[in-house]
């Protein structure tokens, strides 16, 4: 009887651990490309507004590449000039590099 109780307890503990692991990693499992694209866009817009003195920021293109995403953005600078900005992100949507394409 004691062996069957011990096995039952181990099985119950394993099930509980599996459920806890699933709950804690639920967002990672459900994160789709659209979610990563949205995060990449928001991260780029946030980083651009922190780095540059801009009045408006508008993302118009998000393309996936082998290293992550390229987010193309049009900004209006505080002086009134417009500029196109390329924002490169990693595969998780974190900003790696920002370059101004033209002014």
C-alpha cells in the first residue's frame, strides 16, 4: 500500500508541476508572428521618440527577415522636416539599430 501511495503522490506532483509550467509559459506558447510584429513596431516607435526630437511617428511597413524585423517609419521632426527611418529588431522584437534613410 505504501508504494502505491508514493507512486500516486509522485504522479500528482508531476501533473501539478506540468500545469504550473504551462501557466507560467502560456504567453510564450501563444505568441504569434503578429504579436511579435506589433511588439517590434511599438518598440521602434518608443525608441525613436526617445532618441529624436519628433512630433509625429508613423510606422508604414513591417517586414520579417532572417535576423528579425525591419520596421519602416516616417517621422516629422520638431523643426517641421520629415524623415524616413529604418528600425531593425531582433527576432523577439527588441530594437537593434535605428538609421535615418533620408531627410
